[in-house]
């Protein structure tokens, strides 16, 4: 085992002197993702607020058919632009997000107490129109309800009669559990960090060593090849774990700066939570190190290895994306699927839910098992005498 | 002491080595001379157990590289064709790394590096990172790390490749010093002058086979030529690869 520790120590020393390794493993993930995340939240938050507070410019076709509605809208702060020329084109050309058209039969229907038609013209595929569309519809429905109540009252009927059901929200989510909405991003970022933290090291210690022509001299030493390979893989794992730990610390520092007070979310990550998350994701670092080392061992050069890595980085995204698109309830079988189980567990940990110890163990064991299998395959590649010939 | 009998190695259709036999004695320098692509590097790689031979027998001080790979690696000092150094480590760290891989104590490594720094004239750059080293400096570090554990048998693949005149002279002196200390040295080369200046025994390899084997005088006598170069051309039957 002396060979293994010697290789490990040398790789750590060498890579600590490598600016590229430091940047990729210890700076990029820990700095970029949290800052990106918080920046994005700020941006979304302020954009949303701006749209909600902006004056509502509302072109209205046929305003003359419903003067009291128009008055109501103006009272509510909308700026009415009467009789636009070509309302459909205005929406299509994105001049305005929404136009309403009051149809000629409005007045007649209104007088007879038949529902009076109003068209709301918009393109709902345009995300940025959602807020103004919602505002316009809310105003129109509000007006409708107000008039409806008045009509009932005029006929001596209590307006409550028309509302047979009263809905009450009893929300059991806590500020901590609501945080998951914003923080669904965290497991995703951590999975990717485990991989990005390992990538440079995995390539440099294998493909890089081939490219620099130092592999053959290294293999001439009286150390079993599996020890050399394992020493390299442990180095990669350690860097990936450091990358994860730093990212978590960075999130802890940065999360309180998020503009989430308004949503009533509790986003502080306590030390206990951080440690739990670290324990849950650490096996991913091992899995990533083994997988990346295995792939990089096939490559002749650092550059060739890099071209594989672009694809590999998709792997940690898959479970996160599935989970984002289709949130499912955590069940015990899911704990045996690496990457997926970590996604689930981190969610539960942040939500502050009690998680059975067996789930932790299953997640860790299944991830380690697959990592170990990959590591053994990598080791067997190192044992092939033709290993050095794949150098260019 | 190395004994090689009828060594064969193919890569797919290509017969890289096709029945090479020779002996290399202690206190002697044996030169594997041959044009590029003759099978010298493959032969050496089988000697230092990087490649398993398809056929034939190798004994290095009685050990078989196919069976006693770890044991043999401890007794061999190898300067292979690829001399990559770790550019983010200093020359000293590069050499010490190999010492540690050989299981040497820190103390022994320090002492040995001091010795090698003196014999190989590395005082100026021993504590510099190897990034941007000259060929000569790189070869010296490669030799030092191969010799860190004081191996009895020394294998060198084209050791003077890319060296200038001064570095080549220094290298030759060093190799002659090893010979004087009783080591068994095998080096491969395609450079005639090198063989003439150094080798006690010359094994001419062409197309994976031994074309001739003996001392410089014996080869001259056998071919009836006046110079070693003529002898070489005549013995391998072509000028191919000589001018490379």
C-alpha cells in the first residue's frame, strides 16, 4: 500500500500547484454556482415585481359599448387606449402584451342580464405577458363579481346564495419546507459540482500523464498498477469532495442574501444540515472520480479526454431534470438509484423531514457499489500491457 | 547479467521482434544497434516487463520478468524512450518520487540524490521545477530517477537522443563510470559513434532479428570492412534507417 500513498501524496502536491486544477475544482463550482443562483433569484424577483407594479396599458376595442366597465378599469389604475386599429397585430408584434375587445352585443346582453362577451387577446406562449394577462383577467372577473352581487341584492337576494362553497387554504408547509421550491436547485448544483470537481483531476492524472509521456517511466517502478490507479482515483475523489464542501459552505454564506424574505421561506443551512448533505453527496464524488478516471483512461490525450467529458457532465443532470419536471414522492426503492437518491435525500434534509436511517445507508451503499465496480474496471484497464500504446 | 533467448513479439500482423537472442554481462556495456523500427524498443520493453513476450526466454540475474515482475523492477534501472517529467515538481521531487515508489527511506533518498546531483552535474537546477528544462537537463533527471535505487542492471533506450555535444560527452562518461562500478548496461541506439565509443559488445538488430553479435573488432573482421559503419550496412544488408 506504500505505493498507493506515495502516488496519492505526489498527485495532491502536483495538483495543488496546478492553477487549472485549483480553478476547476476549488473555485469554479464553489463560486460560480451559488453566485449564479442568487443572482438569478434577484433578477427573477425584481423582474416579477417590476411587471406587477408597472402601469397597465390596456388597448380596448369597443370601449363605447361598456362605459361603466371602462370607468371601473380606470379607477383600478389601468390606462385605457381606446379603439386600436389592429389589435391582433399589436399582440403578434409584441407592441402590447394584451388587448381586450368588447363585442357589439355586450350592451344588449348586459341590459338583458345575459353573460356579456369580452375577448382577451394575448399570446400566452410569451412568458413575459403572463403577469399583465393575469392582472387584466383579475380585474374583469372582479368587476363581474361586483355587478353580480349588486344584481342579486337589487332583487332582494343575499349574494352569499351564489357562493355555495367557501374554500379555505390550510397550508401545512413550514417556512423550511417552502424553501424547497427555491432550493430544488441545490441537489442539481451539488451533483454537477461532484463531477466538475473531479473532471480536471481525472483527466490530468491519466490522459495527461500519457500525453506528457511520464506514464511509461511510472509503470516501470515496482508498484502494482492497481495501486497507482487507486492512488490517482483517491486524489480525484478528494478534490471532488473538497469542491462539494466548499460549494456547500459558499451556499451557506450566500443564501441569506437571497430575496426570499417576501416569500416567507427559511433558507438558512445549519451546520448539521450541511454535514448531513455532505455525507449524502460524498459517495457521488467517489462515483464521479471512478467513472471519469475510467473514461479518461481510454483517451490518448487531455484534449481527447475533454471531448468525452462534455457528454459525461450530462449524467448528473438527468435525475435532477427528471425530478424537476416530474416531482415524485420519495420511496424506499429510489434510494438504490445513485444520483436520484441523493436528489431525493437532499430535498428531504432541506425540508427538515425525518428520513429513515436505512434510506441513507441504501443510498450510500448503492452509490459506492457502482463506484467500486467502475473503479475495478478502471484498474483492469491499467493492468493491460497495451495501456501505454494508446499514447499518441 | 542478462540472458535473452529467441525472443518474439507481434502486434497484430506486425512482427516487431522475431527471434532475438543475446547476452549482456556485468561490467560490460551492450549496445543494441539498429535502424529505427528494428525492434529495439520492443525488446527493451520486454526486458523491463512492460510487455509480455509471445515466445522466448529472458533471465535477468536469474529472474524471469514474466513471473517475477516486481522483483525484477527492483533490480532494474530504466531510462525509457519516453522521458516525461512532472513539470509542476522540481527535479529533486521528480527523483524522490521514484525513490519513494521503490520503498526507499527519506534519508536514503536524500543521500542518493546528493550523490547523483554531483555525478550528473545537476547542482544548478536540482531545486527548479522541470517546466522548460533543456533536453540535456531532462535526460539527466530521467537518469537520476532511474538510478535512485542503485540498480545492478541498467537499460537505456536511445539515451543520447536530442542531446548536444557537451551533454552527450557527459552522458558517455557517466555510462562508462557505471561500467567501471560493475553494472551491467544495455543501451539501444541507432548512432554508430555511440556504439564505437562505448560498447564492449554490439548486437545488431534489423527487422526484429539479430543480424550480428560481437565486439567492434569481431564485427569488422567478420564483414571485412574498414569502418564500423560499412560493417553495419553490410551486416544488415541495407542503408535503410541509418541516416535518421
